[in-house]
């Protein structure tokens, strides 16, 4: 039997983080291949003339690609 020991996630939900290409807020996270994957909602840009429907972009990044803002 193989038991994989994982560290607790470094970042928590609603925490502000930085990554190459921008800033964002952690929406959720899940374990994946011995690490953690995070759903990051990117910062909103200026409001367009036609309004906004929802988040502009949510990206999925590995824990190693994030740092504290």
C-alpha cells in the first residue's frame, strides 16, 4: 500500500496572491499529484461600457506558481 503524505495547502480561500502575469484571489483549491491546484480569480480591469456578467477570468495554477501579495 502506498501512502502519500502531503503538506497542508499554503494558501487559503479568499487570500490575495501574485503570479507571473497578474494578481488574484484564491477561490478554491484541491490536491493534485502530491501538490495543490488553486482556482484563482484574476483582478477585474476597468468596467466596460456594456457592463459585466461575472468574473473576467479564473485560472488554475500550481502552488509553486503563486506567492503572497
